[in-house]
C-alpha cells in the first residue's frame, strides 16, 4: 500500500494505491494521522481509484479515520471508489456511514461549500 499526499489550506488529499488489509492498515492509519498533525488541515479526501483490495481490517481503519476527523470537526470523504471496493463497503454497511463523492473535485466542492455555509451561519449568529 502506498499513499501520496497533496495538501491545501482546507484539506489533504490522500491517493491510496495497492491493498489496504491486515498487513498495511497500521501504516495507513499512521501516515494519515502524521499528515493531519503535520499539516493541521481539518478535512481529508481519500482517493481510492488505485486501491486494488480491501479487507475487514482496511474497512475498520477507514472507519476509524472517519471518526477521528469527524471528532475534530472535519470531513473525511472517499472518492473515485472502484466498484469492487464499493461492494465491500456496502456489504459492511459503511456506504451509509462514510461520506463519499464521485471525484476529488466533487469532494473539494463539498468541503468548500460547507466552509462557506459555516461562515454564513456564524455571521448570522453574531
């Protein structure tokens, strides 16, 4: 499993390739957490286009990062999910829990729209 990061002020994009399973889940968790601490961004977009396999341990680490990012007030969005990975997420009931977007661009627009919605909400509460 490999992860390539692209960081912007509002989000980090993690492009994952290979297999996310028992042997790589801890590496995935560690790399995502390190990047979040280093960059300080509140949101994570995880591009799964080149993910070839995921097992229950991999599903668990995705759910764990989702819960962590959400607890910090951010969004954790999966994008470009291959059909066989979608099937695994659906069988585990995670498609109803994890936020998804068709593409990285869609995820970024969602993050930006939430930012502006939150800014408008804050200004109306003052």
